[in-house]
C-alpha cells in the first residue's frame, strides 16, 4: 500500500521548487501547465451509449444501413486517387453513430436523393440525412435539425443569365433534381421559366455545360461542389433554405431518442462543424 502524503505537504514542496527556479523557467512551467489544463477542459465528451433496445431499434439487422447519394457534400462525395477517401456529412456522422452504437456501418450509395428515399420507403435503409420537409415527415421520423443551407442558382459563364431577376422569364430552362424538394417548391415560385428534372447531379452538370439547361437550382452546398468542376460558373440568388436532419423509419421511437441525443451532442461538441468542414460544405445559413 502506498504511503499517504498530505496534500499540504505536496503544495509546500511545489512552492519551494518554484521559488528556486529562474523567472523564465517559472513562466515556461506555468504556461505548460495551463496548456495541459486547457486541453483537458476541451476534450470532447464521449459519444452517448445506447441501450440494447435503442441499438436494436436503430440497426435491427446488426448493421447501420445509411443511404447516401453521390455528388453532394451533405451526403457523399467519392474519394479521389491516392489516400483521399470519401467525404460527406451524412457519411461521416453516420460512421460516428455506428461506432457509438457498436455496430458496423453499411453505407449504401445511390445516384440521387430520390432513389435514397425510394429505398428508405421500401424498408432497405435504417437512416437517411436529407431536407426535413413536411411531405417527407409523413414517412420519416426526423431528429433535431443538424444545419440549414441556403438555396440558389448555378449558371455557366457566357449564358443568358446574369442575376436572380433573369431567372423567371419565358424560355429560361431551370434544372432541378428529379423528385427533389426543389422541384416541388420552384413549381410554386417560378411562373414563366420552365423546370427541367434531371436524374442525377452528374447529369445536371453535363446539361448545364452543354447548354441544355440555363441554370440549375438546389441548395448551395451542391451548387458550390458542382461549380468547382465548371469553369467560371456563377452562383446567385437566395430563394429559401433547407433544414437538414437525420431520420429513421416510423415506429422506432427508441432509435429516434438515441439519434436525438447523438445529434445534440455532436452539435455541442463541434462534431457537426468538423464534419461540415471535412466535407467542404459551403452555403450554410447564418
């Protein structure tokens, strides 16, 4: 058994040692101590542990099946050559959730968000990350809002559009993702321009480059990601916002409760901000 040493004795020894040290060394020692204290205070809290019932409800097959779609930094962008892996807020945070729950992650990649939601409705997925609209809430139980994104328009250089006021004119063709909330909302907003549904973000980029559409409408995270691959493309307008949230199938209240605790903690400890930065998300609503 270790000998007991009174705390006051340790304090006297520390003070005596400090008193014999040169000023520069004292400053260095105190700075180092402060750094250690700050590091300890800012260490993120461990992720919330789920009960057996919560984990079983979240991942009933023993794996967390999350649906993601290509081309959006909010969801999934495939990795490049070398050691660069995939990125995306949905992909990143779902991996952390699976790790916290102690189950493997099974990301299932689709070409578009409407295909993700189609698979979700068919019971093939346990988790989605999407714009939490009232229509989708009819078949998805959404957790807390993770973040909000502005919506706008992407146009190519040399096109007929120069500003947002040019959009709603006869003859203007505005691309939208097929089955998206943008398609539904813009049908109410635009009175003269024509909407052109496209099957995927890759198809939208190609249609814009080839001049088959004059603009593409979506959230700005997608638009900025697309603009990186279209020389001199422009982004303008602000016709609304999307509120992104994770969602689970109806009838899994235990999973929803666990998901809610996880999201709230990731928002508090900076996990959401870090995931957005790693994914390269731009266009966040202030």
